[in-house]
């Protein structure tokens, strides 16, 4: 019998006469590795430590130091939570408990309503389970036997899952046991419950079975877990900082935006929030002029045929709004839909006139409002809304121009992110999804074009297989904020399908018709979501150029009021967003009010300043600079705003 060859990450090879488990391989390499191993990876697939290596394979031993270990630990923590729930309340039925970016959750069907105090009880029970050091063992069970087993237990949600698997042709399912408790699961899991050392239950929320509001409502318990207590403690500190920076709280405190039940998940930007919104718009319009974009305005409501042609009707209509007139007598025969994306409109504009290769690339931008139906369970502040504006643009180009356009886009993106203090970002390359438009030959071209551009830029990237848009592969850009969280903002998508669906053509150098490639791209994503992310990134402390109120004028007594009114008029003449606080209140009170509103500059004048033609400038940091000539202050502030500096001229004083 030929030996089994195991290739390790350092390309060394070990040979074995018969199949061995990941655990046995770790022991063969060394006792230290055997002790720290919690899972393995066989030919790229993460598996349990007891999984057999039965053929020649590339194998990695996963320890707590590896990134993949985090998901395994959290998955096991979810099972320990479910076991704890059913230990304390046996009548509770369990559904699913997946790993998420921040930890894990488990959805539960419970006759009792969970309350925050229950989380402490559950954590204590979870610690008992980890201390018991149960082996976590995987077995398989024939599908029909599994259905009968879970039916007997009254676990109707598990039965539904297994019946769906049976319809898909599965003959058996995997079951994970820990002590006398077991659950349906594909795994992988840690070898023993004691490997889950550091966890915390965080919150309780409502959820619908399988995310569908027509299904039964469940209760969801969120938690997180880490391989070590230090990592958990660091994360909990980050959570505390995140609470302070929550854009929903700061948005209310700073008077930036509001919501109303008559317009669910649709933000109302108040005057101060609108100032931020308009500064973003102004900034991007200036950059678009530099980078060769033209701006258009397109309709909000279009014939349904538009979205049938684009493919959105078949692939996205559950997230779109239909436009139905209230008066049936005046209803047109044709149906219409509210615009959820700009690309079909831009395709119609491109196709409305003859185009030549000399016209390409054509870069078209659109700041029109979009409307998408997001389910009530997923909307969240400005991060997930039903009406929004994207910094949306489409580039119609030739195949030969794709790489240059992606390079230009990445240059624009880097410039914008650095302006807002996002110095670190990462790129994810998402390839063709199972449900998609067009021939595979077109997808081959599109994926090759994106990958070639990435390589030419020498940009590191991570693969996100199968997560592309239905019309093309994409690059998604994740930024890291001030407290280490990652947010997806920018994207560029390569579309070889739109030209075929809208019959778009341009005349080439050979005087023959050719199909343009369409690049869908956004830098900030939606203004709403970006503003939410940016509030949390800077904690509501905006640089002066984008701050809703850039300066506040504060008098010490009434005798300085006229002096400051002249300064106010001068600042407003330069376009500075300035307010005056001439209330009959103590100076300290007015300063604290301005600090709470995070105003960049507090301009203070008393009798000495009036006599000398100066002002005292108090920074949001609390530092105070006295005796600045009025014209000097005005000129410096106006220049700081004009240049969009992240830090002002007095930041190092």
C-alpha cells in the first residue's frame, strides 16, 4: 500500500503508512504543537482535530495563534451557550448558532422572555460546562433517523433543516456531542469544552426564523469569545469605546439627524447634519472634476422594463419599491419601480447617442437618491437605511482601458480615505456567485481584468469566492477606524453583461461596433452610511472644514457684543459656519456648551481683546491662545477650511 504524503506549510513532507488524524499528525511533529492544536486545515478546508487524513494532502495545524482558530472557538462557544440554555430551561428549543464577525449568536424558541440578568446566569452555566472538560465528538446519523430523533425531542426547527438537506440529496448529517447534550452541526469544533477559555454574553435581541418576518419570532442571544482572556478584555474595552462613539447617540446629541415612524429607516438630516452632507458632496464634486467625471441627474421612478432589462427585477426585486398611484382611475397600464440603483439610467444615457472609441472612457457620476427595502430586523441607524445617496459613478470603457481606470480609481480612493484619516484599508476580491448573469466566458474576462489590475498595483488582497454581484466580480475595500474596527466602504465592479442587455455599442478604430465594459464604482458607498462610520471614527470631533459649526463667538460681558458681531459678519462673508453665544451666562458655562457640541474653535473676547483688536482662541482640546489679531485669525481659519486640513494651524500649540 502506498504511503500517505502530508505536505506541511513550510513545504516539508511527512509520510505515513496509514491514515492518521490531525491530532496524531500534530503529535508526530512535536509535543508542544500537540498540546496547542485545536483544529486543522486539509487542502484549504478547516476541519476537526480528529479528522482523518486519508490521502496525499496539504495540511496545516491550527493553534490558538492562527486566525482560523477564532471562528472554531466561537462556533464551539455558541454550542456551549445552547447547552447552557437547555440545562437551565429545558423547554427552550434551539435553532441555529452561527459565527459572526464580532463573535456568535444563537437563536432560541423560548416560552419565557429572556432578560439581561439571564446573561449572568448563562455565563455561570457555560463556565461549568467548560470546567467539565467534555470531549466534543462528531458522529454521523442517517437523515431519516436524525429527523425522527429531533422530532422526538420536539426540536422542530432542526427537523426543518434536516428535511431541507434531505430534499437536496443528503443521506446523512453530522451531530456534535458534548457530555449528554448534542446538536446538529457541520462543525468544525474544538476538541474539548475547556478549549473555550474566554467568552462574554453581550445582549439579547429579537429575530425571525431564517430572517423572514413571516416566520416565527425568536430570541437571539449575542456573545463573543477569544482564545485568551487578554484578547477578550481588549475587545470589551473596544466595545465600551464604541458605545461612546455610537453615531446614533452622537447624531442626536449633536443635532445632526433624526428618524420618524412615518418614514421607517429613512433619516431626516437636520441643518447641522445637512452641512456635513453638503461638504461631502462639494468635496467629491471637486475631485470628480479633477479625475474627469461628468455628473448627470436621472429620474427617481422608471418603467419596470428598465429593471427587467438590467436584470435587477429577477435578481433584486424583493428589495425594490413598486410605484403604485393611489387613485386607481388614473393608474397607467404600465408598472413602474422606484430607482434602487443608478446603473440602468446611465446605460440608457450611454445608448441614447452614437459613441466612438474617442469618447471612452466615459465617466458618469450621479448623486440621485436611491430607495431599497431593507427588512426591519437589519436596519441600523445610518448604517442600514431605506433611502440614501451613493457617491455612485459608472465608467464605460474598452477592455484595454480597464486596468488604467482601476488604477485611477484606487488613486482617488486613497486620496479620499487619507483626507478623512483612514490610513489603513484592505481589499477583498469577490468572484462569480452561483446566481449570475451572462456566460462564464464573460466572467473569465472580468475576473482576469480585476486580478491583473490588482497585481499591477502590487496590492495585497484576500479572495472572497462566490460573493460577486450578479452581473460581475468586484473589489470591496475595507477601512480600519480609530478603534480598530473594519468597515466596508468602497467598491469597484467589472460588468461585461450590461452592454449586452441594453445593446450598448461604440464604434472602434476599425469602424466596427464594439461592446463597452462597465465599471460600477463608489468610494464612500452611501453618504448616510459613511457619515455614520465617520462619526464613530472621529467620535463626533470633526475637522473644521466639515464641522457643522466651525466657530462659536463668546462674549464675556455685553460690552463685547458689537465687536463680535462685526467679526461674525466678516467670517460669514468668507463662508464660515459661525454662531454667536451672547447669552447672559457665565463664560465657563458657554465654553462647556460649545465643547459638548464639539465646535473646533471658541472665539472669546473681553474688554482687553476689544481694546487691542484681538481675540482669544480656545481649541476643542481645551488649549487657549490669547492675543491673536482678528485678521490673522480669520485668514488662518479660512485657509484651514479651504485646504481641508485634518488638523488646524493651532493644533500643535
